[in-house]
């Protein structure tokens, strides 16, 4: 048998021992070639005659299949959420106690005079979260002909108007007039109207047929008589563009968004709007907020209503359905969103004798054949 490298090493060592007595023989071993380590996944108890040492693998998952780390994080998270809910609940209880002891008048509409400058900032985030922009757009795009927007506030619907009339086709392929011939904005708060007017002028610098009035929407009349019977200077404080003075007794579209909550007499307001809406094809378009379909939501709304009204000028617990019913207007469509708190309502004047406007504005006949023949189409309802 030929000598191996191990035998050779022992031989050399014993030679050195012989030549240098007292020194410990040094065994020179041949360099080991690197032994490949098994990949981590294959480590662990091995079967058979594996040359590798078995390394017991520490269990990283419990018998539920969830690691202790995840369980700990989950526990801490739940604890945090629990503490936060507790905090919310105790704040809510405190707010309810405070709210219930407040004496708030029915009419809180004056709050907008002070909140006008930051109103948009205040409602922006909430509206984004609820995707109200899309709901506003959908509704405003239905506006046709001569349009009145009441309780216009800071003009949050401004970007959605299609201004200028044009001939187009409806869903059935029938010819119709689309777009807005004129837009009249009305709000009780001069500060809100100022913001709305500024926005409009920035967005539609070339559109002449727009007017802005600081007025109670429950009394606003569209007739020429009404315009001329008032001091133009008093009314045009917020209306430099009113020279095209509106001359019809009706509007083709009346729009209001988030307004019924802020007026002390929402039923009276709707009745009045019905009296200035074109009787045949005119529509009143509403996007409002109010009571929910669910009692637990209504309880929260009721409990906090006085504090909310005092601060924001809006009664958020009104029953929009009941207000609509009491107005006597004909319901064309009602849709509800956000647990039923957001109401999209389309109304039209009830056919039959009309009140109010007939006495207030004798010049109620549309002037000229062109106005008479202008139609208001395009509602899919
Ligand atoms: C909640 S804000 C809504 C503003 C805007 N329409 C919107 O969608 O954001 C209610 C607005 O209604 C106005 N308002 C309240 N009562 C009114 C009335 N009787 N006539 C006209 N505007 C009124 C307030 O001044 C305020 O600007």
C-alpha cells in the first residue's frame, strides 16, 4: 500500500523528534479542502448516514402557525387601538354632555360670515374622504339653461359648470339644448359670496351671464321687476356683472348643495324654490346631508347637533326626506349615500296652481319667442 500523506507527516515528525530532542513533534497535516455546507434549508435532523452534524432548529412559529413576534405586535396594536377607542369614547361622552347643555338658536346661518375665509380648508379633507367632488360634479352637470344656485357658499360647485349653451343630443339621441345659459349665485353671507365670486372670475373670466347676490334664498325672485324695484347699488355690492339683468320669472335649474341644513326654514325655502322653477321641465337639484338610515348614526348626530350647529352653522341631523315631503314638490329621484346621510334629490314643481311668485312678480311671462321655446331636457328620469 503506498504511503499516504498522513504517514508521511508522522514520519517527518518522528525524525524531528530524533534530531531535536525535547521539542514537541509538530504534525504537519495536508491542507483540508473546503467542505461545502449544506444550504440552511436542509440543515436539521438528517436521516441515514449524513456526514453533517445535526443542528436542532429553534422553532420560529407556534403550533398555530403565527410567529411570537407577530403575536406580540398584534397584541400591542390591539392595546393601542383599545386605548384610542377609550379616549374617543370619553371625549365623545364629554362632548355630548357639553352639547346637550348648550342653548343654540334655530338660525345659525350667521356663522358663515366668520368661517368664510377658512371654510374651504375646513371641509376639504372630509369631502375628499367621502368623494363628494364626484357627487357634486354629477349633479351640477345636469344643470341646463338659466341656472340659479342658492346657498352657494364659497362656490364649491364652481368647477363643474358647463357654461354656455350648445345644441347636443340626449341619451335617446334627441336634439336638446345643453349647458348653462346663465348662472345666478345667491347666498345670505356676503363673505361667502365674495369668495364664490372670486373663484368664478378666475375660472370663467370670459363668461358674462353670471350674477352674485347677497340675499335670503327664501325671498329671491328672478323677475325683472324685482331687479329694478331695488336699489341696484345695494344689490350689486356683490354683483358687478348684473348688467345683463335676468328677465324671466323662472329658472330652468335650481341647484342647492349642503344648504337645507343651514337655513332656519328649509321647508319654506324649498317651497319658494319650487315657485321660481320652470313649471314644465324645470328641475331642483339637491345634494344635502342629514339623518341616516341607521339609528345609531342618528343618535350620534342628535347628541352632537347643538355643538355642531353652534360651531359650523349647520344642523346635521335634519330629516331631508321629511323636509322634501313637506315642501309639496314632486320627487323625481332620491338617492342616498354614506349610511344614508348624503342625499341626492331631484325635484320638480307640482303641476297645478302656483303661489307666491304670481303676486310678487306680475311680469312672469317669458319675454320673446326664443325664451319661450327654449326647452329643458336631458334628465334621464
Ligand atoms: C354649509 S354651507 C354650503 C355652501 C355650499 N353650497 C357648499 O356646497 O359647500 C351653507 C350656506 O348656506 C347659506 N345660507 C344659509 N341660509 C341661507 C338663506 N336663507 N339664503 C341663502 N343662503 C343661505 C350660508 O350662508 C352658507 O354659505
